[in-house]
C-alpha cells in the first residue's frame, strides 16, 4: 500500500511559504520533486526483477507504473493547486541514458513510458503556467523529440560528454523547441 499522496500534513504551510518567496524575492521559483516513474518502479520491485518484468511479465511492470502515475497525479492535485500560481518551473524526470546510449529500448520507451509522462505533465499544466523541466542523465539525444511530445520545455542536464550529445547539433535542431541546462 502506498502512503496517502494527498494527506494534508504533507502540504502544511507550503502555500504561505511559496507565496512569501514569490512576493518577497526576485528569484525564479522552481518546485516539485523528481517525479520519476521508471526509477520508482525499479526501486519498489528491484532493478533486475523490474527490467525482467518488462519483457517476461509486462502486465506487472505496466500495473506498477500506472500505480505510480496515479499516486503522483493525486499528489500533484494538491501540491500544484497550492503553489501553481507562484512558480516558474516545475521539476519532473527519470534517467534514460547511460554514458554510451539509451538505458532501455527506445521502442519500449515510446510505447510504455512516453504516454505515462505525458499524462502526468499534462495534468500538472492544468494547475500551473510554469514550464516543465525534465531531468534525465546520460546520452539522451535519442529521446528529445519524445520529451517535446510529453510537454517538456527544459532538459536537465545536457551532458556534453555523453555519447552522441553533440551540443552544437542539438542546439541547432532543438534550440527553438527546448532549453537546456548543461552539466
């Protein structure tokens, strides 16, 4: 059983503190937690078991990812209702690259992961006008179009030293569609 994502004690004082920062500082306010799906699933199931489930017991991996998405959306309902009007950027993500290429099959990523993140990001964007910053490490040039489809505005980080992350080429191709935070 997952803990209650909308327990009011999670959010005590959040709106007031965020409003105070918004009104009394000149800082850009970024909020959220790294709301991963894949990472949380393999933490709950174990990396080897979860990766095996993807191919041998896909209903298990799909069920677990759906439960994680549902939990996050219930959390986001309260969290972004409280602070959505005060923030500039919200944070979300999962790691999709190693230093040498994709962590998982791009076909699987597009079929099973993209729709779930798109659902979460779309929901958050109903609660705030903030931009979406998506964290993903490693060689990730292969999934930039997918991130755009999911509703991502900013990618963190763009690791120039990872395989095929040619920053000049990426800037030329995606510079009008995405902003990048370098590492």
